[in-house]
C-alpha cells in the first residue's frame, strides 16, 4: 500500500496512444459488458478537473479499461492511483502504464462491487468526518448497469461511514446515463425528482457537472452521459438508519403521480392502515395531498422521524412489506405458513408484522 508522499514530476513519458494500445492488445469493446471507451484526452482531463485538485492525492479509479481516464488522473499529479478492473484483457495495457508512472499506479484485477476499499489505502490519510474531506477521491466511467447499484451501495456506506468512507468524507466523480444524472440532482418539484434524488441529496452535496454526448464514446452508446460529483455532508439531512429511510422513500415514490399519503399507507398492514397513516401524516405535519415529487428533504425527514417513532411503539411494523403481503395474498392457501415461520423468511416476517395492529 503506497504511503502518502509528494510527487515532483508527474507527466507521463511518451506512450502509444489509447487507440494504439487498443489495437496492440486487440481490446475490442464487449457489447454485453456495456464497454464504451473515452479516447479523447481533453474529455478525460475535463472529467478529472471536476474532482478538484488531485495533486499528491490518492485516487481509486473504477473500471479503467484501456486507460484513457487513468492517464488524465496520473497527469493531474496524484501520488497514488489504485485501479480496479474486472476484465483481465485490460491488465497488460495497464501494466505498461504502471511502468511509465513508477510507484504511482497499483492494479487490482477484481470486481468493484465486492472490492474492500477500506483496506486499499494507508490509514494515515483518514480525516475525522467533521473535518475537510480526506485526500482520497473515487473516479470512474463505469457501465450504467454497475454505476447505479454501486452508488446505492456507496450511499449506504456514507450513512454508516464504512467502506471508502471509513477514511472520512471521500469525494466521488462518476458517470451515469444522462437521465440518471438528472434524477440524482433533481430538485423538489422537478419532473425528474425521484427516490434516487432524495437518497443522494440527504447524504451528499450532489452536482451534475456536464453532459458528454454519446458520440464521444467508442463504440457510441444509445444515450448521453452525465458526470456527477458527490461530497458527503458532515451532517446527513435525515438522522435515521439508512434502511429505514430507504423504505419510507421507496413506499412514497411507488405512486409518483398520486398524493403522497397513498404511498405512506403502504407502510402499514391493512388492519391499521388508515389510522396509522393519519397519525404519521399529522405527526410529520406534511400535507397528505402533496405529490411525492413536491416533497422537500425536510418533509421526508419529518415523515421518516414519524415512521421511526411508530416503529419504536410497534416494533413489528419495521419488517412489514406491502408487496410481500400482496404476494402472500395471492399464494395458494397454506403454501406460506409453517415452513416460512420456521425459516424466518421475509414472508413470515411480513405476517409477524400484521400482529401489532
Ligand atoms: N474507464 C474506461 C474509459 O473511460 O474509457 C472504460 C470505460 S467502460 C464504460 C467500463 C469499464 O469498467 C470496462 O473496462 C469494464 O471492464 C469495467 N468494469 C465493468 N464492471 C466492472 C466491475 N464490476 N468492477 C470493475 N470494473 C468493471
């Protein structure tokens, strides 16, 4: 693991271009892995600039592929760049880059969804949560089917200060499908306001930096791409466990066009639905006829706090899932009872949740 140190000369020596490397190692993009490469170094430099100064910093790049963005990160003067790449075909090209940047590029052949980033960097770069972010950044141009589950996992890590956030308020600069980037940063009242907007914004300052047209990638994807920057907040705007917040938001947004009380209702078993919905809305002091997209984060905070209060009074509520109840209703009789109860499966827990009312 590289210790923190100053870099005196950081420009890379002359190298084959990324396109030449792709030809040299026969790195055809795999369509089923959604590989789209960025070969224009002015664009990769622009992405890297969104992360702020990287001089002497530590960086984790996710999915370096043929290494265009990797070159820009190295040229920004980082002290230590750790790249995590799943596809073994890219490792030889990355090794070539590593030889051109001695002691500055570490290569992990692995999957970012399971990689333990909390072990990837020296402990002495950590900063207390309340202070400025550590000199550690995560940067990546990932396939869209990876970047969305990954950001949800990292948001949970931010809430729990685990994984990359065990070092402090590690900043992230990532690419998403343009529509997802818009949802992540959508404000109250906008058409794109969604579950993802609230989940990201209650934990981070989120900034949609710029859009890259699909034609800038090789091969060209069907969609445009947004570059999004996240800085974890010192104080999350909602102070409840992540899973509870996620559950309230998921229920509220399941009927995006209806009044918000419709989604709130589904947090409760049928037997006590009307009564507990009314109690929760009153306690939160939120107008039940607002639409989910019209709710501000303080509204969601008030609703989440009210729900947490009800769960303390009726502990079985926490494991109640409306969709699970629906599923049970449609199962043939006696199919879901004895075995489920024995195994403590979600369906048995959902049944248990019916008991408090
Ligand atoms: N960063 C390169 C660029 O901008 O040209 C490549 C971008 S390509 C869209 C995504 C890269 O992420 C590919 O190299 C792919 O193999 C890699 N990748 C996909 N899933 C991954 C995962 N779960 N963990 C690590 N790398 C992954």
